[in-house]
C-alpha cells in the first residue's frame, strides 16, 4: 500500500476530503520526524512507538579500498510496534506455504 492508497482509504471511510486527509497525514509524519530528531520519542497507544535507537561505534570495511574504517556511534529512527499490533499481525498472517487471510 502506498501513501496515496492510504489517503484514499481514510477519505473513503471518514467522508473527509482527500486533500484534508493528505495534509493531516503529512503533518503527522513531519511532527514524528521533528520529535525524533530532537530526541523525543513518539508513543501511539495500541499502534507503537517511534524511537531513536543508538548504534554503537563499530569497525566497518571499505570493500573497494580494502581498508577498515571506524563508524562512530550514531542514532537511527526506529519503530517498535505495540503488543496488540503484533498479536493482530500474528493471528491474521500465516507462516510459509499457508495462505494469507485478508480481513477488512
């Protein structure tokens, strides 16, 4: 599903104009990005948490030059789904070979 598909579904289910849904969605994404960049995590109950994860310093390798390079510690954005979200996915999707259930 793409962002346009998501906007269309939300607009259809809520009878809100697509432009308004898109604006709201874009504002949500912008606020999450800004909060994470400022070091503040975003928690959405029943959905999950948008967090900044710390990656430790490590030694990597430049394959072309065949040299070891040091990668300093840094933060990356991450998403941790809520337990209720994980459980819903586990019950609706089957493992290898079994058909996927599609619920609406």
